[in-house]
């Protein structure tokens, strides 16, 4: 598969979320990852099977088939696939005749974490990053839909690592109160798996924002950190003076070089009194602002250090791009 992202073996060795676990119900799901069309289904053992969306028999799209008793049935001639994609039935052959050895699907690595289905097309190079709050009973997790953004995953990560766009792109949500000046960025490990920086911002805090911050003043101070985990995972943490902590995992998955899935996961140590829907309404509105901006930009983000003009506010993105190039170079 051609393309800077789609052609990279290193990127094929990373884990990417492609759907929410709850979406993988009684029907097969069609997703595209790094230019490859995949079918997902849940087999009888409860595990997710992910394979090329092409039947080995006559290349029918398996995602157009049905799942029966935990087996995926091809819509064309009914060949049937079970646990680990093994072909368990060829209806045109006599019962007892084993399917041809090459009839079995070649499954990709698939797992579920944080309410999401993650796929790795190659040999996994690094684990899915850890969010420690997942196992902390004081926190609840809130998942959001997987959306399609008409932009490159590289532009999304660049945007998520950048705070200088807040007073411009996020005027209608939280950005209006923020100083346009970005204080000196001190970049470093935030913990074992995340590299980034810490900062403080003033955020607008009205209407739905007040539901998210748990405070009613017009403007609130947020202590934040933003960091990356290669290739395209971004974690943003927000802590308010009240001790309320709001963690965002921002996940960009390349469908192809210039189209991506976007989903984010929230962890919060609140008292659970505000509904999950109300909590994420603010974050969804913020995401919509980024999406609207990014869909105006063309192509993949130039990754080298000379094509784009950068300033100190772009330090984190510059470091992420440097490490991404390194990763892609193997
Ligand atoms: S193409 Fe799938 S069973 Fe024939
Ligand atoms: Fe943004």
C-alpha cells in the first residue's frame, strides 16, 4: 500500500483503535486501517477476530456476511469462519471433508482495552499505552463514538500537542480567556510512557464547560499536561484546584494517509453526579472545533524539520515528529 503512512512497516507494527467494543455485536464490522480493508467479528470464544475483508474463496467482502453462533458466514457461497478465523465449513463439500488449508483466514493481532477494539497489522512493537486511572476505583471511564476525520493522523497529533491554537480555534468553548503567549515549554518524560510538558491555562467556564469542571466561576485555572506516545497517541490531563482530575486519551488512527478515525476516552475522579453524556458534551464540542480546522488543511503533515516554520510553542510537536521519523526509519 502506497503512502508515507500506509507504506510504513514500523507504523504497521503499532496498535490502533478502530471501533468501540460495544459496536462489535451480532454483525461483522468493516474498518480500514493503513489502507487495508478489514472485517471484524466476535467469535464464539468471545475474542475479536480481525482479518482481510476478502474471502479466500472468491474475494467476496466478508463484512457483508452474517455472524451465526460466533461464526462469520461469507455472503457468496457460505464458507464459514470460527475462532481465530479458521474455516470450519464449506457448504458445497461433503461433511467430513476438511476445508483446504489455505481456506483459513490469516488473522491480525486484535485485543480490547479501554472499551476499544485495537488492531495491529504487523508484529506488535510496543504495548498499548497505560492509563493508570483505568484501575483506580476513584475514576470512571467515559468512551465516545469513533468518528471519521478527513485529515491525516499526523496533523491530528500535531494539533493535539499544540496549545497555541486554543485562543483561536476554541474561542467558542474554553479558549477565549487564554493568553496567546505560550510560556517556555519544558519538554521531558511525564512518566514512563509519555513525553510532553506541563502548563497552566485559564479556561472559559460557562454552561457545559461548568459541568465538566465542576465549578461555576466564569473562568477556571487548569493545571494541564500534554504528551505523546508513538506513533499517534496523545494524553492530556487537566487538574482543577478542587482536586478534580480529567484525563483525555486522544487517539488518531490512519484509515489512509489523509483520512483518520478519531476517538477519545475520558477518565475522571468526580462524584459521578453529572451524567457521562453531559460530561463529554464539552469535550465533543472542542473536538468538533479541531476537526473543522484540520479538515481545511491538505495532505500529510510534512515530518522533516525544515519544510514547516516552527516556534518555541511548537516544541512538543517538533520532538514528536523527530521521534516519529526515527521510528519510521526503523
Ligand atoms: S467468496 Fe466467500 S464463500 Fe465464496
Ligand atoms: Fe484543539
